[in-house]
C-alpha cells in the first residue's frame, strides 16, 4: 500500500508518537466542553500546535465520534495549479498512524475535469496534515478525502463540495488560517470582520488578505448558505496573544456548522442569553435606557453574529415580540436590542413595567440562515412545509412578512399558516403571483422566568 508520509512532523507538531499524543490530549483537555449536537462541519486553523493548537482543539471537540468519512479541504501554500488536487497514495500517515484514503470517493471525484491527481501539491503542504492527529485522537476507523485547493471558481468548488457532502457519516473540515503578518491590532480588526462574514455565510468579501484558505472557505459558505446552516464561533485569536509579539501575527479561528434543525447553544449559554434579555429590560424599566454591554465578557458562541427574536408572555398572553430576520450583529447584542424593543417598543402594547418583566415568561428564539425555497406552485410550496418546525419569510412586490414556527400553535395547517402570513404581509388571503418569494428558517427557542430575585 502506498502511503504519503508526513512532511511537517517535528516542526508543526511533535514527531514522536508518544509526545504527540500527550500534546494533543493536553490541548483537548483544555478545550471548552460544549453540550451541543455533533457538528456537520468545522473550520479549523492549521499552524503549529504551539500557536493554533488550542483553537483547533476547540473545533475538534464538537465533532461526533461516529464519523466514518472526513472530507478535508485546505489551500495550496507552495504549489500553483488549477482545480483540486488528490494524492495517488492509499493512505496519509502521521506519527500516530495511517489514515486510509476513501477510495470510492476519490474515484468519483476524479470523474470531474477540475479534479486531478497532483502529488506535488502534497509534497510540502501542511494544511491537511496538521488536522490529522486531532482527527485521529477524536475518531477511529475513518477514511479521508484530502483535497488541496488550487485556482478554481467558487461556484465550481461549491458544486463539487455539495457532491461529497454526504450525511451524518461525513464530516467536512475547512482548513484555513486568517490574516498573516499584520500587527496584532490590524489582525484583530480584520479577523473580527472575517469572523462576522463567516457567521453571515457570506464569503464574497473574503480573499487572500483575510484567509489563506479563502477559496475552500468561500465555497463552503456558499453551500452552507444554500442549506440554511448555522455557523457558531468557537474561538478567535492570533499568534501575538500567545507569544506576546504583536508586530507580525497570524490569525486563527474555529467555527462549528450545524444543519438548521440540529443547531443548539450549550445549556449555560442559553441561560446567559435569557439573562441578557431580562437584565436589559429591567435596566430599561429602571433607568430609561438599555445597558451598554462588553461583548468580550460573554462566551465566544454568544459573540457570533446571529439573528434572534425575543418574546414576552404574561399570564399566557403575548406581551411583546420583536426580532431580527437576518444576522447583522453579535447574538448577545441582538438579544439585548430586541428584548428592549419587545418590552418597550412593540406598537401593539404599552411598555412593560419591572413587575411585569419579573412575572413574564421570556423566550429567546435564535434563527437559522433563511434559505430560499424552490416551488412551482402554491400547492407545491404547501406540500414542502413542515408544521411546527418551519418559519417563513414571504415577499411579494413591496409586501413582506414573517411567521415564527411558534405560530403553528394557532395556525396548524400549511394552508392556514401560509394564508395567515399573506394577511400579515398586507396581502389578500388568496394572493398568488409569479413574484412570490419564500424563505424558510427554523429557530432554536428556549424560555424561562427570572422571578423576583433577579
């Protein structure tokens, strides 16, 4: 069996198997342990373990242990070529052992004109190799589809990625570092902007300055957007925060990606989100203004850019509900903003009092990325709806409206739900026209009461 030997063992990570195992274990032991569903995909850095190992460990910690196939896409740092490169080896090796290449997947990929066997692309390349010891630590009995990305159009790469996406047995790994060789302040500013673009699933402004793996990252975001996925930040830092030298740094980030239905904050982060909403409303009731928050004081996932709705219910009756449909600010800030609006700016209700806030049930609903629906008629659209799960955004001409999934509680059939949404959007109940556009999303909704002690 032909095996591709490691090229950066002893420099990017320890060459001794025992030392390497201990190093990876130590990094994994320090990674946040989040009670979340297994990620479908992760974005990981690929620098030396001294610099980016902790960030990579944060990403590896959220992948499931039953993965059978890992598709890894990383940039080519030293060899210029067109398209995607595969190796002709049957396995990739690290000091921890050999990882078999998924032969059937490789055979299918080689049917594409943009995919070729290019061993030279792997000769001095570290982007995929650096991820392998972490994957070997977390998984057993898995195969790999190693794709080094050269010069290829985003749309074309997205098509290929979609074809190897697979189901729950497949993990997608995007290997990329962020800015290179800027000052710490410059890197922090640009990397934060890149992080927010990643969380908005918008790769259009991410180029070589922002990420060395900008091509696989942009293609991944395009696919994730089409699938309505949710990306959550796990870590964001740069080498200067580790070494103390901030003159020339490299940026690192990690994200987890989930299908919209399975995306979920860890229980402590849900509790924190509810606390943000409650404290914001109480501050507004007492002081006449919302509090100013320090985003750095919140867990990293709550700093991810994501949209949220906040709903107040008092004695089983709606008391206020306001939210965002698209991601435009950090989740913690969006919850705060919409909590204040729900309590004090919902035009249907009078402003709440502090006593009402304490007696109310507060619900936070985090929205997935709205994905456009394809349909040929209204009947076709209605047949695709999943009662109790789907939230919809309806657009027709200048009219626009949305229903959260919880509206299914009162409008319990697809026809009633959709016709009610038309009315909310200012359209006739029987409206239909060729310009009707519908986007679908789901929510992660959780609620609680703050009581008199808060």
